[in-house]
C-alpha cells in the first residue's frame, strides 16, 4: 500500500464544461478523446448540483470526484475509489484558494484565461506526477508568485501593498496637477 496521497487529475472547466486548465496524472484516460469524454461526463453529472463555495463529493465511474463552483468556473479533483476523500478535498480547497489569491479575488473565466500561466504553475505546485506536494492555498500562491516573478515583489501581501501605494501616489499626483 502506498503512503503518498495521490490524485488522478485536476480539472478547471468553464460553465459550459469546456477546458480552461487540466492536468492528468493517470493512464486511465489514454487518449485526448477519452479525456474529453470524461470531462464532459463529470461536468454533466455535477452541473445540476448546488455546489457552491463548499466542496462536494461524488463517486463517478469508479472515481472519487471532489468539486466546487466559483462563479463561472468549475474546479474538480479526481482520485481512485481507494483514495482518501478528505485529502482530495484539501487539494481542491488549496487549488481554489491559491487561484483566488493569485487572481486577486476575481475568479472568473476571463481572468483565469488571462492568467493561465499562473493557474498552470499553481497546479504544478500542488501535484507532481500525481503525488500531492502542497495543499495550503497561501503557500501555493506564494510559491507561484515568487516563481513567476510577479512585479519584482517578494510576496503577494507586499505586492498588494505596493499596488495600493502606487495607485494612491498616482491619484495624489493627478490631483496636484489639476
């Protein structure tokens, strides 16, 4: 029995079930058409649910699927039937929290597509080869922001503060010129 928590895939789909960002770690879906069929089936199975900010769990086609919806994005984490639902739920929570922080609380399809590089880095920080590395959203977001070199600041908190000061300085300068 393996001791490392594993996931089979992480999916981020839009409100129509189309891919935004996906990563597979299992050979259960060997072809692109098999992956797309799985994504469509999972989306169809869960779209009628009233999933909101809390994670929901469903058993689907021999897989445990943990999911939640934020605006027009659908977050999914899948594991095998022998995997721990709580670990899968913590992966999902960490992923959605990190995306929320990286996108500055504007979690929608357009913003996600504009920052797709951050989301893909986020997925890579959470899981490597199916093995769960990190589940804490703030730690994931911090690693992604430092790896991505966001605006030269060392942390998300500092970036937000720097942005606030820059905006205030610009408004103050404009008011002096008028």
